[in-house]
C-alpha cells in the first residue's frame, strides 16, 4: 500500500469523517435514550400530583392570559369545564381575573417546572447508563474474551486473589493449621501450601534474582528461621552472616568450620550416597562403567578408613590421591571394590584411579583444623540460623563437590525427620548449574515438601541444567518447581520455555476491519471473532523485561501477574571472604599422585615440586632427612656401598615421586651375599666415623661443585680398584647361587638395577 502524503491525508480524512459520523450517531442515540426517560419521569410525576379538573382550569387560564395579554381580546369567550358546574363559557377577562383559577394555574405551573427538574435526574442516569453500555460493548468487541486456561492479572488483582484463598483456607482448616510466617514475593504473599511446592527463579545476571532471595531471607531471619544457602558471590554472607548463629563452609575461608565426608557418615552405607554426588554422572557419557567403578572404590576405601577408627581428611586424601595403586588395592582387598583394582587389569585399574583423582582432587583442600561440622546433625537439631556454602569463581572448582554433597546429605537427612505443615528448612540454590549433579533434585524434590523442605532453585539458561542433568532429568526438576519467578533472559529458547511455563489461555480473539469509500454508503466497520489458544506471556515480552521486573505464577491454580521488585538494602554484617591462613592444605599431593600413576605406567613424570627447589633448598631438605635417619641408629649398608650416594638416590627418587621429606623412610637393607654364611655379611654402621657427625660426603660435594646433580660423582673419590673387585665378587656369587636365593635377593633389594638385571639373566 502506498504511503504518500496525499494517501495519508485521504485515508485520515475518510476515517476521521467516518468516525465523527459514527460518534454523532452514538451521541444521538444516547440523547434519545435520555429523552425517553425524561418523558417517562415527567409524565409519571404529573400523574401522581395533577387532577384532571384542575388541568382544565389551568388550561383555561393559559388561554385567557394569551387572549388578554397577547391578542388584546378580553371579550373572547372561552369554554372550559368547571369542577362544580361542568362545561361553561366565560369571557377571557373574567377567567383571567378569577383568583381561584389564578391560584390553581400558578400552583400547577410551578409544579411543572419542579417536575421537569426532577425528571432530568433519571434522564441523566439514562444517558450515563447508555454510555456505559456502549463502552462495555465496545471493549468486548475490542478486547478478547477469556474462555479457560491461565489468566494474566495485575499485582493488585493477584493480592486480592491470594487474600481470598487464605480466607477460604483458614475457614476450612482453621487458623492454627498453618503457624509459619507469611513469605512474600514482591510484596505478595504465597498462597496456602505454595511455599513447600518449591520455587524457581529464572533470569540472566543483574535482573533481580538476588533481590528476590533477599526478600525471602528477610522474612526467614526475622522469624528465626533456618536456611542452607549457596552464596557464590558472597553478597548474602556480607548482608546476613551472624557468627553467633550462622556457619560458613568453605575450606578457603578462615571462618569456616571443618567439614569431612566422615562427619556425614553415621554408618558405612552413607558413603554410597556421598559417592554419588562427589563422583557425578556425566550426561551424554556412553560408558557409565568408569564413574560407577570409581564410586565403588571410593565407597569401600572410605568404609575401611571409617571401620579402622583412624580416619581424617588427610587419611582419605592419601588413600585416594597419594598411595600407590597396589596399596589402595590392598586396603579394599576384602571388599567388592577389589575387582576394579586387580593387577591383572592394570590398565583398567589405572583408568579407574585416574577417574577418582579427576573427580576427587578437591580432597587436598580439605583440612582437619577448625570446629567439626555435620550438615546431617545440623538438620536434625532445632538450632536456628543459616549455613552459608560459599565459593567464588577462583575457588569454584575446589568447592563444588563439597557444596553439592552438603546439599544432598542435608536434603536426605530432612526426609528422615517428622512431617511438617510449615517450612522447617529453606534450601536456597541460586546458580544451581555451577554445582555437581545432585540426584535428590530429580528424584525426591516433590516429596520433601511433606517434611518442611522449601527449595529455591535459580538458573540463567535452561541448557545449563540439561548439561548437568540431561534432557529428561532437567525437565523433571523444572516440572517440580511449581512457583515460577521469571526475569529477563536474552536466550530465545529459554525465553520460550519460560513463556510455556507461565501457561496459555483459550480466548475468543476479536478483529476490526474498516472500509471507506467516496460515498458514505461505502463506509463501514466490521467485527470478526476467532477462538484460539495462545501464551499469556510471549517469549519476546520476557526478553524485553527491564531490570527488577518480571512475572510470577504461584503453584496450583494461581493466575500469573506482572510484578516489580523494590531494592532490598541491608547494613553490611561481615566481609564476603576472609582468606584461610592455617597452612593445612596438602598442596602438591595431587601432583604426587599423578606422578606416581605415570611412573607405574612406565611414563616420565612431570617436574615435581622438589625439582622446582633451588640446589640449596634440596641440600637443606636432604641434610635434615639424613640427620633423622642417622640418629635412628639403623645399619643398612653392606661393604662397598657409598653411604651418601645411596641415601641421596633414595631420597631424591622419593621426593620426585611427590612424597614429603618427613614421609620418606630409610632405604631397603643390603642384600646378603648369596652362597656364603650369613655371618660373613658385614654390616656397616650408618654413621661414617671418618666424617664429623652431621656432615655428609654429599654435602661436601655439593659445596664444592654447587649442584646436587653432581652428587652421584662421589663414588669417584673412592678406591676404583676396590669397587670393581667388590662388584666382580658380587656377580660371581650371584651367578653361582640357587634360583630361590636369587628371588630372595630380588625381593630384598628391588631398587638395585644391577642385581635385577643379573637375576633376570639367571632366571632365563
């Protein structure tokens, strides 16, 4: 269609004239309707007051006045009906001067004006009614008629609806059935039983999700409630943390309590639940074997430590991350877990161990100092307060397993308590996709409401949930979140899903068509209606929401409403984060475990923390360790062995494997000379009497050469001929020895490559 200036002018003029003509018709109809009511009212009043005979006299007086005053005919005969004499004739002057007739006439004339005045009142009401009828009829034609489905109402209408629901609920069940506080969203109360129906808060960053959480937390705090809060950014700790009543769990925060999986395991079988969260399923994984096997190994290793009575975070960390694979296999030897670490399937066992390390590497950050805390015990007590589970972006990877496990254990612990009609514990989980997969969410979220569990789950994009839980489980979780609070999201698919979650309505849509022409008869307006189903809020409306504005739909039969949030300002209560300086982290244990696994597979380890030390630091560590070994008084060397060379080789090898200096023991004892009497074996004292105590040959060599790498050259200072003669004597004795003694020698001195080679040759 063309849109030139003339076209716009013509179309505008035609439609305006048509509109004016239709407006005039409507006004005319309204006036006619009012005039009808005026006439009816006026006639009615006259009939109630006027008498017929007096009406004749009033008419006669009016005629007499007309002839006398206007026509100048006082002698004009006028025939009228007298109340006493019937029909009579008299002159206009006589009638005009008759006082009785004058009084009647003036009285009736005054009443006529009075009746007209009163008749305007119903006429005005009639005109108003006509206008209202016209407006309502027009609005029905202009708007759509709701037939069934969800309705979109204003915030005030939703408040009235909630008030009506609470009034009916208390009338049915009594005022004391629900004793808890009244929780609100944007100043609107939750309807009866809606709080426990679980809540979803959806929207992108900066739209108002935290403001919504703070409104809930204000009510919880003011009523001495309880909550477990995932505070990723620390804003809620800053505004609500009270050290008298609240608890922080974050191994990197100095205020944190000490937490351990052992604190949550009242019985061994509890580790199965913990393992399911710490080693989560990965959606899209084609082979769940590795995850399930890793869970089983962790489960039984933790059970063994618990049964021994000697358990701690350090013990668990060493068992999972540090000790060699054969030692871990020996730990779970008498359990079903032994099948996964069998040396006959070394590669499979190595892969399972690698999966364990990948999922449980956070264990090196669990420390045992601090007041112990168990979420299971906290849930089952009546102590009020908040539990803050924090972990900013820098520590998210190291705290994710801890936070996820605490939520899982806490929720399941609540389901072992007595049932409740009011919320007992709130679980506030904003940005839930940043946590591990928690099986509770898709299995038991709908059931915990019976035990007083109220969940608030927040996320930004639906695909985040799918990535963690999979398509079906994500749908299950969202389907169990009956209260929906929706803010702006730029993602089209998420906005579409939010739109569907608010619901749709079945409506009769009305359309208006206008036709105009050169002749008035061509002008006209036509109305059409069509029944259709449509969303109450479109995806584009959600995508264009301003900050702190959104839509809410409470559980069950509640309508949806557009709401606005007011900022929640609170006084700063505490710092967001105080770094931990306790020094109890097992830094380097992860590298040690990884290097051990690589070495066991025959690979080359990556540079360890020991290799990163300076030569002076290496020397100092070795001297301290050597002094401890010397003071122990152990005798471990056979003739011909260079004490410091063997000690250095043993110490440096263990350190490069990641062991700490205080964890390294002395080297294995020297092998007796096969074929000779045991009494012939000479055992040298550990202390070299030729050197001052505490001063080793290695130390002197390091001082002279400036490098520990040259320590192996110490043997060059010995008598070369004597060493060669001793070596030839050893080889001759070993070759002549029985095979049994050779294997015995292999076991006693497995670290000596030279003897291992000879043993291999002899065994062949």
